C-alpha cells in the first residue's frame, strides 16, 4: 500500500479535559429552556422594580417587594458567578454582562438604599432583547424552508378575497354600503383577518350571511395553516440547533470540512478512540437540512456550522487556530464534479495550513494527480479515495482472507488497532529487534514502524536504533504506557 508521508511537524497532543466542565456549563446556559427561565426572571425583576418604585416609602408593600427583588437579584448573582467561572474569555464576559453586574450593586450594604441604582435592573431588558434577536435570526430560515407553504397560504388569501368579493356583489348588489368592488374587497379582507364581520354584518339576504361565514371560516383555516407552518419550522430549527454555540469555547478539537458517507465513520472512530474526550466535532458544511445519521447517538457529538469551508471566516469561526486536527473531505454536493471537489479540497487545505501550521491536516482527493499541490503546501497527509480502496481489493485478491485483518486493524470498535507512541527512555537506544521483543513481552504490542525526527517512516527495518524524540507505530489491543 502507498504511504503518504507527512512533510513537516507532527503534533502529538491528547484530548484535553480540563475545560470539560466549562463546556458543559456553557452548554447548560445556552439551552433554550435555560434562556427561557432567565428571560422570565428578567421580566419578573423589571416588573417588581417598577411596582417597587411606585410604592410609597415605608409601606409594608414596598418592603415586601424589596425583599422579593433582593432574592431575585441573588439568583442573578449566582447565575453570573457561574457564567464567569465557565467563561474562557473573561474580557468578553465583562463586555457582555456589565449592565447585569451593575444591577447587583444593591446587594452590597453600601449601595442598598441608593434608589437610582435600582434603575439598572430595568436595563436587563436589553439582555432580553439580545435573547430575542438570537432566536429571531431563525426567521429567514423559517421563511426559506416554508416557501411553498407560504405561497399556498397567500394564494388561499387572494382566492378567498376575490371569490367573496364577487359573491357579495352578486348576492347583495342592492346593498348601498357594499355596492362597489373596492368596498366589498375591503370588507372581505377585514373579515378574513379579524375572524368576525368588520364592520358588523350589513347583509339582509341569506346569501350575504353565508358569504360572511365562509370568509370567517377561511380566516381561521388560513391562520391555523400559517401558525402551524411557522411553529413546525421554528421547533425544527430549535431542535436541530438546540443551543447557541460559543465557538470560542472549543479547544483542541477536531474540524471536519465537508460531509459525505465517510464522515459518520470518522465521527464514530474518533469517539471510540477518544472515549474520555467530550469535545464535540465541528463540521463545516453548507446545507439546507442537517445531514442525517444512521446512528442517532453520534449526532449529539457533532456541531454543524452552516458555512463554506473554503472561506477564512468559516475556518476562524470554527476555531482553526485552536484545533488539534482538520479533516477535509471531497465535497461532491451541489452537483459538483470530482475536479471541482479536488479544487475546493486543495484550497481549503492550503488555507488551513496558512492559518495554523500546528494543526494536523488530512485531506481526501478524488484524483491522485493533485496530490503534488498538497505536498508543496506542506499538508500532513492526504488520501486518494479510489486508490486506497483499489489497493485493499488488490491485496484481498492476492492474499485471501486479508480483509478480515484490515477490518480489525482499521477500526477501534473491536480487537487490535494501530497506535502511535513516543519513544521513551524505556526503549531509547535499543535496536528495532530488541524493542520489538520487549514490547511484545511486556505490553503484548507488535512494533511495525518507526517515525524518525526527519519525518520519515521506517517500516519493519532490519537494522535501526531507536532514540528519544522519535515515535513508533505498534499494533495492540489498547494504548500502551511506555
């Protein structure tokens, strides 16, 4: 099999778990239900403050309101303390919550009786507006998703107004109040929107009354269709996103650019190999609907960013400067051919390397001829989809039963896997054969290759002495601690 050698540094950093509790706390605060509760607390605080300011000084009512508002302020103090502890960027925390921090001043005895400081509680409404603006950004998505439904609703409105206007003119042609087209049309529109005759029913004939009932019935039907459509897409949007993403909180994470059938396999293998790492994988891909998962349990470990992964802004939003690894998949979506997909892969790979030379980059190509571009750009590794599967099929044909070996070694689900280990003092200075025997006896691991300091691989060398600073590739059932 062909082996693509990395052309520069190798970053060996394991999963970081020091910020796991911060991520979980931020995820809790970003949940819609949590924000709904906080929004309710803000409304309660504002109402209590207004009523308290209007109450006469020294009254029992004012004292009771003050005590209740003091309790609500204590709850906000707890919330802000937890947000401060979970914030990875303390400066951004003070920028976002300085008004809320000022509203906590009445908790301190020196500021307790300063009436003007209580007015800062009213400024919490700005935070409420911020929450609303985040969810209001979903409305363009809702109208885009429900374009067909809205066309149908609009068509029903126009049809109802035209038919009812014509019926009114035909059935009550002698009605002095509605004897012209525009008067009958406005009557139909007002009645349709209000759900009742506006103004009161001016008809004497049975036909006019039936027309009014028909308009009212269509008004209720169209309103139900419109609200149902908006609610369905809004719930779908909130269910898919689930929370507001704080992209700055991602550190030492993996980024996948693009999405195809291999992406779910990559996610599953990543989670199996890093079971103690709770950092979600960020997937940058353009989509109208989030990709489906055959294994729904994997979805909670993936955070989608709906952007073009060739854009610098998208990569920076996903935290490419703090990422551990970046995988660029061949993007054949939107009717792209293989040449276009490879061009996007090369562009994204070179951009990633330019933004962060320390991130481990691996790209997928459809055509091996473009691999030289990645080599010149110092991309760590690349895989040619057709080539690798062809090599596996050829080896399976030449050596019967070999696919069972490949299936076990290439997956972390069961059995033995490949592991990369740093050469420590335990085996440094030993020959390849001596290290092979020691690893097999002590760790039940099979040594197969050495990665030297010049970024070259030596697979099953005959004469080779290991040294510190190098790394080795072994086959084992679990990671070894040398």
